[in-house]
């Protein structure tokens, strides 16, 4: 947790809620939250378009809206599982949350300006700016045109049925389902259709997998992961049946199964998948465990998605510490 700029994990007691209340949501900010007057805010659409335009919030609200439930995880989440610890926010496991987002498909917004055929990427620039090692910059990221035109990529106005709060990008942010959080640019004020790849600081110096002996790869889809919501870490429970539960998600495919290894054992037992099934949201899982004895127990959980991706036992180290998705464990005291 850091105060200025503010970075905070999800409230631990909110992990088990399918929709994360706004006040409990994780926050990731690279620079100070920009001051924006929603009545005057204009979204500029420029670059490789037929008609460069500016749209106010009222113009956007007049376009057909969609609502999607979306789980977003910060690419640096669980970085502290890596050794040596890479630079960046020292997240434990709580840089993940789920919201109901209402907005206009980015494709419909671009259509207003008439996207030209030679556009290959859509750059989204936030109103926030500050110093980076390569000079003063706005938070800005580009999306390949196919992802930008995906009907589920939104220019969002609302989260959980209310106008977006300033901390979470209000009045306007991108929501890019399936991708790590950096793609969902907050306080978006400018879209530019590009005919050459964007190479700004937050595109080429950050949010890339840097591994020795390999060419750097962009960080995109969220890797498969499961976490515990109950019991809470270090919780004391009575000897008797214990409901073990949590959440699991993957940016590549639906969750196919979650398994739990009980009492430090190597045998994996399949949990039940329960609760709402939304294409871009985490899935709840649960399992009833009957502890065999009093004392301390270690439980582990592991998710597999429908593409066959499974969590590794050991995290894959990379220089900037992204995509850490090794199997998590929880310590339970049985009294
Ligand atoms: N303009 C802007 N957008 C941004 C960021 C930022 O610093 N500035 N941080 C990104 C990152 S790294 C993440 S993980 C998500 C976090 O969204 P949240 O704070 O609403 O949870 O916002 C993304 N969008
Ligand atoms: Mo992030």
C-alpha cells in the first residue's frame, strides 16, 4: 500500500464477493489522479481517421451502451513471490478485482471518426502525466486494431452502476477484458489511430516480459490463477467440516477446473465451480474439507483453464516481475 500516488490491494474481506464494491477495489496509479471536470471533459479522436472529432460525455451517453462483468488483475500482482524481487510495486496477491462496467464499445466510438484501413494500433492516452526515466510522459498504451475493435473492449462511464470514481478512471476509462490491468487506460482523454507501432515508455519499457535469452514479449492476457477467499490466511477454525472457497480466472479461456491440495499433501482434489458464469469474470470455487487433526495445515489451490493452461508450482521469473501466477497456499489453524 502506498499513498502518493495511491496503490492499494483489494480489501481482504472482499475477495469472496463476485462483484468488488468500489471502496474495496484495488487501485493502481502511476501518477497523481488528474483533476477532470466531467462537464468539460472531451475525448479527442485523431490520427488515421476520416474525421478527427471530440466527443463530450453527453455525446458518448447518446451511443448504444453495453454492460460487462470484468475481472482485472495488475500485471505485477504477486510480484513478491519472485526472487530476487524485481522493481515495481511489491504486490502480494491482492491486485485484482471485479466490476460491472457500462460503456460504449471502443469500436462504436472509433466508427464515429471513421477508422482508416491503414490503422494498425489504437493509442489511448490518459489525462495523467509525470516523470519517467525516459522523460515527461502521459500514461499511454496502444491496442492492436483487432483488440480495439472487439465488441467487448469498452470506453466505460460506469462501474457497479455508478459513474466511475476518480480513483478508478472517472469520468472515462478503457476496459479491456481478458488483459492485465495496464491496458485499461484510466482518465482516457485522447485516442489516436496509428499506422506504426507505438513505442512509448508504458508500452516498450514497462509491461514487457524481459527474460534472458529471449526477445521481450508484450504483457497481454492474464495468466490462469486461483486464490483463496476463505479461510482467511492464518485463520483459526474448529475441528469439523470447513468450507474452503476462492476465485479463479484466466484471460485466455474459461476456468475448467480448480484443485486443492489439502494438509500440505501432493494429492489434488477437484473443487466445485459455483456462482455466476460471466465470460470475462472470475469464477467462484468451493470444497468442503474435513481436517484430519488439530494443528496447522497448509492448503494449496491450482486452476486450469479450458485451453489447458495450468498454474506452475514455481513462478516464472522475469526482470520486471509480471505475470507471477504460481500456486498459492493458505495456512489454517485447526483448533
Ligand atoms: N491513465 C492511467 N491508466 C491506468 C493506470 C495509470 O497509472 N494511469 N494504471 C493501469 C494499471 S497498471 C492498472 S493495474 C489499472 C488499475 O485499475 P484500477 O485502479 O481501477 O483498479 O489501471 C491501469 N490504467
Ligand atoms: Mo497494473
